[in-house]
C-alpha cells in the first residue's frame, strides 16, 4: 500500500493527525534485561498503548544508534511490531549521493521496512532520487526546522532558502511522494510553505516539549480539506507517567481544534492575480487585441520583467502545470513568454528553444534558436490565448525544424475558441486561469467596482457564447 493511502486510512480509522515519536532514552527504559530486550519491550509497550490513537509512528534512528548494534536490532524489532496498517516514518535525515544514497535507501526500506523517511535536500535532487525509485515509499525533505540557529541558513537569500526548497520540491516529485518538514514553532514559515505547496503533506514537529502552539500550527499548516499535516510528538508522550493518557489528550486536542477551524477554500492563485493587477499587467479600458477585436480587459505580461516577485509567481504557476508532462524542451513564444520560459527552464534544469519572429539575415540565419535534434519534443509557453494564432505560428516554425509540438501552456485563456482551434492542429492547451476567473477574483478582493465588474463580465460572457 502506498504511504499516503496507508496514512489517510490510519487518520480516518483513529481520527488522528498525531504521530508518536519513538526516541528512546535510558531513563525511559525498563531496568532489567539486556539493552536489546529493554529497548524492544519499551517500544512494544508504547505501541500497545497508543496504536489506536495515532496516524503513524516516527522512530528516530539516532536514539537507537546510540546503543550500538543491539539498538539497531531493537529498531528493526520495534518496527516489526507496529501494526501493518499504521505507516512508519524513519527519521534519519540522511543526505548523500550516488551509491551512498542508494545504500541508505536500501537500509531504510529493506532492512528497517520504513514507509517514509526524512532527508536533507542540501546535496540536491540526485541525493533524493534513490529514495523515490519505489513508488510505494515517501520522503519528507527538511525545509524549515525549529532549532534556534536554523534561520541563519534557512532564511538566507531572497526568496529565503526554505521557500526555494519548498518550490524546488515540486519539481522533484509529486505530492504523493514528497512532503516537507516545517517546525510547528514557525507558524509564519508553515503558512508560507502551505501557500507554495498547497497539496503537499507537511511533518510539523515542535508541539509539546518544544513549545509550538497547536492552534497556530493547525491554522497555518492544514490544507482546506483539514488534512495534509502530521503532528509528531515524542517526549510529551513517551516521557509521560501514563503515555496512553498523554497521547489521548493530545490526539483529542488536535482533532477538536482541527474540526473547530473555519478554513476558507484554498485559492492558489489569489496572490498571483492580485500581483498581476497591482503591477498593471491586468488593465481595464478599451484595447485592440492582436485578432483585431476590441476588449475592455487586457493582459500585458511584458511588464513582468520589472516586477521579479510577481514574475516568480507566474513562473511557479507554469511549473505547476509542467510537472508530470513529458517533453525534451521548453519553448517560449516571443515576446512576453520568453523570460518566463527562460526562468522556468533554469529552475527545472531543462533545456529551452524558441522560434524567432523574424529570421535574421546575418550570422546563422536560424528560424529557431537553441540546440536540439529532429524528433525531440517541446512544450510551448505563451502568456494568453485568444484565437490561438501566435501559438500556431510558433508551433509551425518549430515543427518545420523537426521538433514535435503537441502541448502548450498559457497563463490565461480568454475562452474565445483558441483551445478548440489548436486541438484541430494537434496541440493540447493547458491554462492556469481564465479571464472570467481573474475577473471574479479581482471583484471578490474589492479591486473592481461593481459597474466595471458587470460590464466586463457581460463582455466576456458574450465572447464565450460566440465561440
């Protein structure tokens, strides 16, 4: 069973987002027997008392390694004793490359039978890839931790490094295989990561002995479906006089707080639309479109190069659409989409080509810039689609060189028949937003007066009716 399937089943069965951390210390263990027996008996006792109260268990390998080979054997034995329908997250924060990463993955999955692991992403995607080869397994990447000196590294740069890791994680795998570790003591960071990764599962340590506020953590970290967040707690439960009672109280607190929260439906593009409007990329007035038609609303993404924070949001929206697509190259349609395609290609570490609007008469006189081979495929990126003419022109130029073009992504679909027209030419269009959706969001945010909203809405409805 996939980790997420097992996790969601356990959450529903035990009505719990609580994860008990299995972090043995000498003071917690029985006083009789050899260390293997003491550890094994201790772990079995905690599991027996809490198995109907948790969504998963999280043994920390360091707490077992400190006891030597007997401790590692006890770790295996304890994991074997966890009910099959409750997932196990092995907390060992490894981070290495090549055969070393493969060896760590083999140890976690084959030797310890973990369903998921925590990893350090510092060495890059190839340090994570071996842990994702088995589609049944899952990884949590360290993103924003709760230790006092973490901010010196994790908040460095613009955007902060932890935000970059959250964004980058979406290009390394799907939410069904990659989650993030964000400390519950950092509610602002937790909210920011949730905004960046609206579908991902987040492991949020820090509630309990570390002082994280449960309500703040749940408000910031839960998805709109009130899932997507795991609350791991160790010392407050395993160090309690009555571990079952401690776990039950905490489980009920999490459940009751979660149910009482009034979480609005998540809108992943609210900030994006607001940014486009505030920078003048969305305009209202009277405009002549490339098709020759008049329009009271206009999208001008050429302005984005002067607003890097909004440009980043736009690029991220395209990347969300690109994840899961199969292609060899990104191809930007001149001119507005060229900087978007270039930044997306850089972030994704994928090559890019682009068709020229005018073939230069000097130098190589190429119609398409970039290095490629006939038969390779490219996905087109364009800003807005109306009739689809600019995308078709770019596609024909690229196809003339032997490139396979059958996919395109646009930020905005005006719903004027462009999608249907390009489908007839073998090009499937994926859009981030429609113009109607933008209009509705701006009105809901109070950015438009009612008169403008109703006039433009009627115009767009008429456009759509004529397609």
